[in-house]
C-alpha cells in the first residue's frame, strides 16, 4: 500500500503525504543501488509482470532492474505481438496473467484509463507505466525525486514544462505531483500543444520560451514527435527548435546558473534540446535514469511487499 | 531635395487623432512634426498648396495582389506600388498567392526587396497559412514573421479543413499574427461563376450562393471562440456574413473585417447590364442589392472595419473570354477613393468614417504603423481633391493591368499627392511611367 492506495495509477489521486512516502523510501533504495552488491532480498518470492502494450525499452528495463534488485521474479509480457492480435480483450489478457498470481502488474497502454480498467478486474496491485496522454506516475515521482535531490526541496520552486503538453502523460503526472510539494508550475509550447483548460491544474501558460524559463529553478523538456498524422501541430521541427528548443546560447542568456533540466527521454537531439545542453551542466537527465530505478523500487516494494502484506503472508 | 514638407490650406481629416478642419501639416525627417491651425513656414520647407483638398493619413490597403514573383505580366511589386501611390495608398498588404506561394522567408524577402527598390508605397507581405497554400500543413509562421510578414492568408484558396484552420488560429497566437481569411465553401461554390439569384438564372450562369461565404465565416467564428487568436475576414459580401460578424463582435470575439469598393458599389445586376462583362466577375461575386445595402450599413456602423481593394490584376488574355472562363478579380487601387466617395455623396457613409476605414481601421486591424497624422507618426499622407472629376482611362492607369469595371466611367474624387515616409511619391500630372 502507498498510503490509502493499493495501486499506483494516477498521481492526481495521491496526497502530498503519499507522494512523500514513495520519495522518502526511494532515498534508501538509491542507497542500495550504490552498494557494490546491488541486491536485497526484500521481495524474494514475489512476482511482478510487466505488461507492455506499447514498446518502451527504457521504462520496461527500469521496472525490470527495480524488480530484480529487490529479488522479485519478473515476467515480461509484450502484448502487441501475441494476445491482442488474436482479438483478446484487455480484460481477458489481464485475467489470464492474473491466473499466474503475480503480486504486481505493471502496465503500459496507449489508451488513457486502461490501467484503471485492469485494476477493476484483477486482485493484484496495478502500477501504470504510462497510459495514453493520461499519466505516467512513476515518471512524475522520479522527476519529483530528482528535483528534491538537486534543489533540496520543491517548496517555492518554479518548474517549467516545455513541449507538447497536450499529448504528454509526463506533464500531467508532474502537474499532479509537483504543486503538492510546493512548486509553482509554468507550461510552455506552441499554442497548438497546450490543452484546453490546463490552467485549471494550477499552472500558468506561456507561448514564449524565454518568459517560461527565465528565473525557473527547473525545466522539464518534453520529447517532440516529428509528425502526428492528420493533425499537424507544428510546421516542422526546424521552426519548433528555433522557438521552443533550448540551445547553449539561450541557456546561457536565460537560465539561472542553478537551473536543472530534466527530460523523460529519449531526447530528440537538435529539436527540443541541442546536444550541448542535453550533455551540459544544467542537465540532470542521466541522474533521472538512476533515480527512476530507485523510485520504481520504492513503488514495487510498497505495493508488493511493505510491512502490511508481509504480515498477511 | 528638402526634408521638410509644409502642407497648407487643406482640410485635415484624421479620425485617429480626432482632427477635422483646416490645418497645416508639417512633415520632417519622415515623421509628422506638427498639425496645427497656424504654423510658421520653415525656410527650407517644400510647400504644397492643399486649398480645397482633403489631407488625410496615407491610405492602407489590407488586401492586394502584386503578382510578383511568377506573374509579372499582370503586375510587379513596382507597378503595384505605383498604382497604390496614384490612389492615395501609402501601405499595401501583399497577398501570398504568387508563384511560388509566399510561404517562407525567401519569398517574403523578395517582396520586400522589390518594394525597397521601387521606393514607393510600403509593401507588407502576407504569408501563407499552409505550406504552398495547399491546406495540409502549417507554414512556418515564426519564420514568416521574422522575415517581415504582418498577417497570414491562403487567399484565393479557402482553408477547407476545419482541423487545420483550428491549428492555424492556435499556432498564430504564439506570434500574435492575424489570419486574414478568404471565406467560401468550395463544395457549395461548385462551378458557380456569379451570385446565385434571379440574375444568374436570367443569364443562365451557374450561381454561387451567399451561404458559401456565410457557412465558412460562421465556422471560423466558432473556431475563434474555441482557440482565441485573431481573425480578419477578407472581402465580406453578404448580409448573412455581416450578421455573423456583428454578432461575434457583440460577443467580444477578436474579429475584424474588410469590404471592397466594388462590393459596396456594384450588384449582380451590373453583370447583366454589362452584357456578361468579365470586369464584373470577381470572387466573392457581386451580390444582390440587399447584400450591398447590408455591407454599406456594416461599414458605416463599424461592423466592417476597413475598406480593402482586393486589387487583382489580370491580363486581357485572362479576361477577354466568355464569362465562365474568365479569371476572377479587378484592379482597384486607383479607383477606390472616388468609388467610395460616391457612397458619401449618396448618403451611405460619413466623410470621416470613409477616411477612417481607409486609414486608422486597417492600421489597427493588422497592427501596422501609420493610419494617423498624430505627431511622431510616419509621414505618410494622401492629399485628395474630392471635387475633381475624371474619366477612367485604363491606358493611363499605373497598374500593368486594365481589368476595371469603371473603364470609361466618370468619377469624382482624385488623389493629387501621395507622400510616403516624408517623400512625395505621387503628384497628379507629373510624369506617368
Ligand atoms: Zn480572396
């Protein structure tokens, strides 16, 4: 359990305390990752299934390393190739996997709301590894973790999220978590990429990159998709990078020296970030990768192990 | 040549600064230095006697086709800018439907370079809404603006895809650029060649219903409500369009509109009266007398902000044809003032409102400099003789093309001087090129 929650599907449902529970535990998990022997027996005998309906080597591997570091058994189930093509429904697939009695089902799906639907039909804990443009809670938590680590706190800090906000589950999970830790949020991108009514989530909207990043303590740069067939949001990546991409010159002129730059990866080098910035002093992108494992360890531990379920066992 | 111009004795009409009366105007170093009842004439000044004339801010036309690059046989930036000067226009916005379409920085730069060489009217390029005006992908508005574009349009090719139009309105918001839209639903237009109604029926010509324009305006006003942004409706021509714009403005939507002199002055009956005259074929088509009446009222009450000519030069090869085959459009820069002045004389429009619709209103619609004679404003001035009568001789027009329905007609009102940036670029009776 994470606070009241049996699942980790949407940070929108999580309170400040529940978020902090994960983040605090992730600090100890990160310690484990720094040891020479990176393995603890905390989840021995527990099983975790990675059920990915969308390809994502990064996120899947991160959950996989997290599970293995905690000594859990792990099954990777790539759904696109097998069951789905045979016409099996999402609920059928989830129930079949449940018959294997996993403790946690990690699910990635292109449709927003899919993990919630699965959670209603299975008995085990469900962790969303990203659903459509809804949420990517472990990414939101690892972004918070990275910011706490780099900035000390999010209290009173200003975070700018730049890019295709409308299609971004990362942006939504950041928006549902960072303000609960005291951060002020700015959203920036071409107006075509700013979803309707997003100000209601407690953020200011900026079309001008400079306005959004000047004075910010952190910037989350989102990956830009080259083409969205049938609904062109930008004329091309060239103009995008000119107006909404960060290069060394803009970073030098506009950013606070202490400002950190995050990116959920993989970076489109030369589009949203120039290589000098992606690899430069502001970038904490590689820290995010390691922190992602620590945060996912904390999530899996709390949902599959934790003191409560251990008592039941 | 002197840097100071001293215009005395004229009736200064400058709605932007609320002046209407006999004043002296002093222009110095490309700016308006003074507008006052009594001014000492500076020793080095070049004096212009404006007694009996109107002295107004230089006219601003939001909608012209200069045809360069690609169709220089119809018009060039230089001949178009000369036509502008002869009509009292000091600024013109050049539509992007050249060949190639102006959808990038180099097309925009070419137009500006040609205009600079000509040294006549100011030319403001309008960039394309979609790449190649093909209605599929957004053009690079940031690049177009940086190169000098002041607005965006796929004029002549309406954006039929509502999804793209939505994105265009949204994307343009990042740069604060207005979209100036040519509104016609091509499915409703079909093969139509003139306004649908009794006249088209009588002539046996295929009609274009007023609704072809109205449904698109209603669509775009709905999209404007969804997206925000800035919408400017080009060449409004029907009562239903006027009603839609009036309603949108009442609701506070950021929309502006323009009307052409020909849609204020002519009706579909003129197509019949001219005997299938192709100088009466334009797009939108000349409408019914009732539509014309609605446009006049809308211009008078400000529902329609500006008068724009839709100056559309075509060669004889494209006009001396059967009505169905002729291209749409007429030249308008050199006849706009007298044609609209006639509306004043007929009581449809006040004098000050006429000047406002040619100066301040278009300037504010696109955020252009000028449109006023306030101190410090650009020294762009038109001096007009409202009483001068003349017969339109297409051979004497500065435009390269002669496609005007006022051919051989006697008009009253004529520009006598046009001053751009403190330089006299047109003077009546001076050498015509
Ligand atoms: Zn048009």
